[in-house]
C-alpha cells in the first residue's frame, strides 16, 4: 500500500495547477491615421482649397523691376477690356520703362500681343503712338499698313499717330514725304494736328519758308492755324532767323486772331535778351497782367 500510495502521490503532484483564465481586454480604438485598413473613409471630409493662380495687380506692374516679368504681367493685365480702355497711362509708362532699359525686343513682344485687341481706330492709333515713342517708326508703319486686314479704318486719327511716330524718331524728311504721298492714295483728309506735325518737321529741317507755305495750305483747306502752329513757327524763326523775322510771324499770328500764350512770349522775350535788348523785353513783360506776367518775370530772372 505504501508503495502504491507513493506512486500516486508523485503522479498527482507532477501535474501543474490550472490557473484562472485571464479575461481579454478590448484594445482601445485606434485613430484612422494609425489604423487605416480598418477605418471607413470619411467621404464628407473636404480637402483644403488650393490657392488659385495669382493674377497681377496694378501695383505689381508698377513695382516690377525685371523686364521679362514686367511684360508678362502687362500681358495678363491687358486681357481685361476695362484695363485696356481705362489705363492709357499705364500702357505708356510700361513701354517707356522698357525703352529706358533699351529692351526693344520686349517692346515688340508686348505690343504685338495687343494687336488682337484692335476693335477700333482709337486703340490702333494708341499702339502706333507707343511704337513711335520708342523710336520704332518702322513697326508703327507696319501696324498702320495692317489696319485694313484687321477691319479697322484709317483716317486722320491713325495717320497723325503715324506722322508723330516718325517725328519722334527725328525722321523729318519721311514725315513730309508721308504727308504728301499717303492722303491722296488712301483717301485720308489730314486734320489740323497732321498739318502741325508737318510744320514741326519742316522747321526742324530748317525749311522755314516751306513751313510758312504749309500754313497757307492749311487755310486753303479750310483749317485755321492755332497757337501750337504759331508757337512752332515762332520758336524756329526766332532761333534761326532772329528777332526781325520772328516778329513777322508774330504779326501774322495777330492777323489770324490767335492769342499768344506763355510759350509764345517766352520765345519772343528770350530772343530779345539774346540780341541784347533787355529793356524792350522788360517793357513787353510790364505791359502784361496776372500769371502770364509773373511767369515771364521769373523767366527773365533766369538770364541774370
């Protein structure tokens, strides 16, 4: 018995004790970011809005220093018809900045893209003037010649812009030649401004008698010379011929009934001083009144 008991005791004591089973704890829920496979996507979540492509403002254009970027911003802004119709000065200042930087290729690039917006002669004339302001009278002529293909009329409006482009480029002979050749060929009636541009070109050439003949031609065409016409003549005659011949223009001015302005008096007073006739100059100024007198007195002091 003792042997059997000993064996049974060894068997039962060698069996490990059963432990109370552990209860499984539910793991804490995980965020979608740490458990993407088991998380249902939230279809209502909106993506952050993407910023639209930035469109330049007028301030951006004015502050831009890089010529290439300046032209790029200019093109974007001019896509707006309101900008094209309202901001004439920004057109002029932008092209002038490129001219000062001698960026003629970029001027051409900027203005060529504007041709597609030509819908009337006024806008076309503006582009012609901008080419002229940059000394690119050949481009101005090309645009003038293209206007019929763009369903745009050519009248005195665009013609005077063309003449002005050549005048600005100091192509004085070409100004006179264009004035003689194109109007009869294109059935254009030159206006007063066209004639004044030609008078200016002739004076710059030293062809003063031809310039006076142009005044006669103006009157024959029913046009009345204005103060701009006579100021151009006065400046040229006083400068190139002296006081006596200049006074001949002054008398003609009175005959036509054109009132002299500050520019007129400065030309006369300045020539009096140059010819050492200061007392006559002072007497002329003393006979005037108001701001005209005060401005000329300041002008006389500049010679002292």
